[in-house]
């Protein structure tokens, strides 16, 4: 049966899988290729006893990434359907724009008010620029179709690999956790041949490039501030990083730093000079800047059309969404932790929206709130009158006119104004304690609470900084559009000036991990090299080697919580012990569950009891935890914290102890 199963896999995988006999493996074995891991390496001598070894022909980074995104998109059919719908949406936008710009005479349309008369019989007399733009959109659509068809076979192969190798069907996949998929994958014979990959190794392969970007944002290596006069408009925003800018920066940076096999280019390795690498990176930035400048009108036009068609109907039916807020692209990169896969991050961030909305709603000024209530009352009354007239005589709304406009038009206008006004009619802030409490609660999900925010949640400065990250939805759309215009500026002027600092960062914080290749050293959770005692680490590294705000320690705790079976280093165990027992080599001014920092502070939002399952907590150790508590801690959280340990102490009371002895122990704890 095992032989038949292997034959089945080989038949299905003749494109993606190679079969090596013992003789071929002995000839191909090369220690140099094993060290650098250019492709999936050949098996060492220990595995040569097997008659045949199955392995993917593509690099393991790409293979593990496909494994993850097959899980993330919940299977082949969901993944293909999403991509197919994107193609249909793009095609529909192109057809609709072609109809609007090529086949309608707007002079006739607005004079005769007849669409039939305005439709052109031919495309004569049209604007040639419209044809050029539509042709560019059409070429982009063809490329989208080509990529879809090329990836289709690989996605089908991954579906078969899941079913035949992992034993996971499409129906089972939505009900499985990533850990289960990961454990099955790393145990597949012949897949990871240099070393047995741990969850950290696989995650470093999947997020090899993202970890660098997260670390650069944390260390403020990338200068993406808004230039004048945009810095006046977006005064509360720390960076004008958008999805388009992120794409452009990542494209230049990682195609220059890494080769096609995910190895570090020779110029960026430690022994090479900084000047040569920075010059190469500077040239790449400027070249893409020129290309983006040429194509920016096409990209901007398509983006405007896409956003218009996507949100026009939503804003028409739900105008209150204009007043809703969402995290900006920069905020997401700032909050995301090292080695935090997208589905973990999205789950954590989704829990932050309600606390962020509650906090933002406290700062509606009394004047704004009162004006909003006045507008709501006036236009609500007008809407009520029009609705009442419509109930009496429905023809009155359709045929009745006021200032050459039908009454039903006024009903839609007044309803829109009413919905927008209601979104601003919140109660103004009444208590500074309430603001600080909400800010602390928010930090348990974002893992971000700068020291300058602590105890100042009621101030306008903190509110403006946070709302710069948690912006109005319409503001984020405007920023995305402006970001397309700003890409050539950033690539040609700002980023080339900082290329030397970028290269210096890559050289300083890149490590070659056995069997994985070159990765960001922060992503290896090397607490001995990058630890910070203020966040519970047992070793206090140099300031330049530490992450800001305890990003490394928070990332380590989150990763350990997501992968409890992962075997951490000695320094990692010390960090868990320090947090679990509330002790630290350098006693903090606040509890380790709300760690302080030089310029950031945040709550982990993770139960540390799950990180140290073999530890037992006594009343004495619980009391030592309590003594490190700061008065800044939310009282509700403190109450829950004490209740949890109280119940644990009760469970650990000796069964043979008398009632008086038990009562005495509980009194000591209290």
C-alpha cells in the first residue's frame, strides 16, 4: 500500500517532484550547496539508505509559502475563486470605462437627457488619451489572466499534495489550525533535508522579507515622512506609508538584496563594503522611481475608478461609513510582530477595533457634538415630513418638485446628511480615567503603548497621535491615492538619501541560520544578542542592538503562545520565567504584563500561564507579582489578575489540611 501511494504521488507530481536514486544523490551531494541552501538541498548521507526521496523542485521558501497560503485561503477552490473574481472585476471596470469614455456623447446626453440618443454608433471622434489609458488597462488585465493560468497548475498540485501527503481534504481544511498543518508538513520525509525544521524555521522562510520590513519600521530606518505641504495636511501622521508605497519599497529593496534563490547578494554580505551596496540600492530606487513616474497616471486613473466603483454604492446606502475609522497601512506594519503570520495578526488586530472606536469617540468636542445634534434634529425632522407625505400620497414624492428638483431627490440628500451628522453626535469625554482605561485596554490588542502616552490618554496630543494611526476610512482612501503620486518622489529623492543607512541595517542585523539561509537576526529571537531587561530578558544588550519598545520580546511571547510545543533557547526560557513569576533582573516600574520601555510600552495580551505549563504558582510568588504592580494598571484587569491567582491557590491547597489551616493560607494570600 505504501508503494502504491508513492506511485500515485509520483504520477501526480511528475512536474513538481524529482526522484533521486542512491547513485544520483551521491553524485549530486555538495557541502557548499547545503551550507547556502540555494535550492532545496540534496539529502545527506544519513538519508541515502532510502531508495528514493521526494522533494519539490522549487525553493523551500516558495514551497512553504504556498503551503501556508493554501491554508490561509482555505483551500484550492476558495483561492481560485478569489483570483477569478478579481479578474472579473478588473474586466468589468475596463468594459464599463470603455463604454463611458468611448461610446457616449455627453453633449447630447446633458442637452437631450436621453441615453439612447447619446450612445454613439461608432467610436469616431473619441479622445486618443482615453484609448491609450484603456489599452494600458487591457494589457494589465491580460497579465492578470496569464499569472492566474500559470499559478493554476501549482495551486492544483498543492491541493493534491495536501490530500495525498498530509491527508487533508478541502472539507477538512477550514476546521484545522495552522499548527496541525505545520506539524504534518515538517514531518514529510525528504522535504527538509539539511535539518529538521522547527516552526520558527518555517515561519522565517515564509516571512523572510516581511521580517526585515517590520524591523526597519520599528528601528525607523525608512524615511517616508510627508513632504511640504502634505505635512501640514497630515500633521498628525508619523508616516505617509501606503500599500502602493510599501509595494514599491519592497520590490526594490528585496529584489536588490536577495537573489532568485533567496540568498543574500554578495554586495550586502558583511565582508563587502557599504559604499558599493548603497550605490547599487540608490540606483535601483531611482530607476523604479522613473518607471513609476511614467506609469503613475495609468495607475492613478485605475485606482480612482476602482475605489469609486467599490465604495460609491456603499457610501450611498451607508453614509455613516464616512465617519468610521480603520487602521492605516503604517499602523499595521508598526503593530505587526516579527514572525507573526497574517491570520494571527488579523485575528489580534480585529479585537482592537472596538476599543479604538470607543477611545476615539470620547474626544468629540462639545461644540462639534452639539452642532451634530442640531443638524441631526433639523434634517431628521425634514426626512420625517417627506416620509409622511410619501405615506399619504406616494406620487407626491415622485412628481412633486421644489426648486426644479423632485422631492424624492431631497429625501435622499437629507437622509445622507442625517446619517453623517449622527456619526459625529457622540458624547464628549467626561473622565480622564476613562480615557486611560480605554487606552490600556486597546494596548492589550495592539501591543503598542508609548511611554509618552502612559497616564495621558485624556490629552489632545495622545488622541491626535492615535487617530493618525486609526484614521477615518475616507482619509485612508485619500492617502492611498496620494501615495501613488508620492511613489516617484520617495524613490527618486527620499529613499536614495537613506540607502546607506538601509545597507548598514541589513549588514548589522542579518544572520545565516543553519538550513534556512540569511534571515533578519531579530526574527531568530536571539535574546542573548538583542535582549532588553526592561522587557523581561535576562541579558541587556547594547541600545543599538535592541528593538524599540520591546518588539523582540513581545514577538517572542506571541510566537511561543501560538506554538507552545516549540523548544525555545535558554534565554527564552528565562524570559518566560521572568514574566510568569513577575520577577526581572532589573525590577521594572510596572508589571511585566505591562512592560515599560524607552519609548514604548504595551501589554502582551497573552496568558503567560500557557507559556510555562510546568510551573506552579504559590501564594508567595503570586504576592511578589502583586508587589510589582503599578498604580497605572487598570483596576478591572488587576481584579481579574488577582481572582485568577486566588482560585489557583485554592485549587492547590492540601486536601488533608484542616479548614482552619486553609483559611489561614488564604488570609496570607489576601
